[in-house]
């Protein structure tokens, strides 16, 4: 369920964000509690809690005292903007570098991208 | 304001058996409510350390402090600790119900209902004499006792021996569920690092009686880096680095570097055509057991070079 690539709490946070982006979890929905996450994924509760708190700090989730954690209004747009940023800064650079390594020129790449968009 | 004592404090602990140094200057602290994994190869000193921590043996040098008290021959500490060891023996004529009736006498916070539910969950036979229990059933019994004890400090020494994957998963789930409802301090030794590492708050690794790693779960991630590539290129790159282990098969090689590489070093590795990756905890522990010596030129670790 989790791999070595990044700290587990980060992967917990990312899973929740993936669900928000896909619409599986809507704004205003309650997300599972720390203990529920811990039990379900068989991870330490403190680790699960850290992932959730990370999202609270980022304004993606908020706590309703005594009830649980919910997806904040505007969370989806916030995430989209964050991911767009990350996409531009890392994916595009990586993509271009990979293309250059293969000797694919700019014109060809542009043509291929346009083709893909039209599908 | 005086500081609260930690649940378990081990300070410069040493223990020898004849000429064998089982533990050497072992120091670590387990805070309240932590699930702490005690890891390391066979013979690393885990069971010796646990016996002293639980008051069944005394330190040779140094000290162990449990909730501010010394555990050896202490009734006060016995009440709050549960340790069912690997070779636990029970009276010859005991069946399951005898044990469940006697256990509350040894454990102040024993929960009978919890014990009954766990015994049923693990399918412990009621009519069989406990002395006839299989390895797996004995482990399950130890788990039932340890969990139902609700002991503020619960110690498990390789609790999974003989348990199949289904039983082991039940153990992890019951442990985590109970920890959520009734937090306590756990100290658990295991060889099944991959299975259990995600439930630990803290990990202490022993090797040859010494602490080689003591880290919280969140700090484990960057402890070491594995660098892989062509042997010639790799040996140049690692020349000045703290190498824990070097593996070589023909011209392929990988090195585990600890502490882990900086991003600048990782970039340099990449530019040399080497790849880098984080090191999983179980690989790190295996590395401790096979440490690198530059003089040996990794002869011991070479395979397949004569084809």
C-alpha cells in the first residue's frame, strides 16, 4: 500500500488529496479519523495523524471539534493549483529532458503534443 | 516542575555471560504511548535487553528505569509490565481457562472480556492442555495475554513465531485498535521488519550488543541511501563516503551509505550514471549484519565473478 519512496505520512496525505481531486471525496465530506486510517492501512496512528495534520496546515482539511476532520471549501481548487504548479515545474522539465535525451526535436514534440490533445 | 519519567529508560546498559559481551553501553528511551520496535539479527542482544528491562535479569553495568523505578525484583514494576517470553512454561495441567483465570493475579489492568474475545479470535483450543499447544498456538496465547493484560508497558519478544499471515494480521489489527482505545507503551522485537515497520513509532536496532540505530519512525526515511551502478564507477564515487555495505555481482554493485546522501551528492551520482534510492528498513538491518570493510574489497560479498 505504501512504498519506500517517501515518508508514509506524506503518502497518507497524498492518498486523501487524490480522492479529493478525483471527486471520490467531496468538499464538506468527512474523512476517516486518524485511528481509522491507522487500523485500515495497519500503520502507526501517529503517522496517520501526521498526514492528516499536514492537510489541516495546508488548509485542505479542517477539524470539527469532537466530530472529526472534513474537507475544506475550496480544497479541490487549492489542490489543482498546487498540482498544476508541480506539473509545470517538475513534469515539464523532466519531459523535455527525456525528449532531448532521445534526440526528439522541439517541432516534433509540439506536433505530438497537439495530436494527443486532439484525441 | 519535575519532568515526567519516560516509560522505559535504558542507560549505558551492559551485560556479559562469561566471556561473551551480550550488551555493550546500550542507551535508549521509550516515551509513554510509543510502539517501539527492537530489531536486529539473532544474537544481537534483543532478548537479553528485554529480560533486563522487564526485571527478569539484572544489569551487569548501567541501569534500566521503568516509570522511575528499577525493575529487578520489583513488585510495583511487575504489576505494570507484561512480558510473555518465547519459552514461557505453564503448569502441566493447565488448560486455556486456567490461564485466563490466573492471569488477572499477575496483571493489574487485566480485561477478561478482551481476553475471551482474543482467545476466540485466535482459535485457541479450550480442551487441549496448554503444554500440548503448537508453536503457533503458544504465540497466539502470548499475544492474548500480552494484549488483554493492558499492562502500561507490554513487551513482546518475537510474538509471531509459528503464526500464519492471517493470525499475524489479526495481531497487528488488534494491537492498533487497542492502542487507539487504551494507549500504552509497547516494546516489540521482530525479524519481520517489512510487515511491522509501519506500526512502529520508534525503532531501535541492536547489532553485536550495541545500539546502531535509534530513531523515530518519521526520521527513518532518510537514514541511508542505496547507490547502484557499475562497480568501477561506484567505487570511485563512494571513496570518501560512509559506506555501510557494498554488494557486488560481476560488474554490478550497490552500496548503502549512511548517513544518507545530500541532494547534491545524489545529483553527482546521477551524473556518473549511478542511481540512488532510499533504503528500506529491512535492507538497512541486513546491511548492519554484513558491514563493509574497505580492506576486504568486498570479497565476502562477491558472487558470480567466476563464470
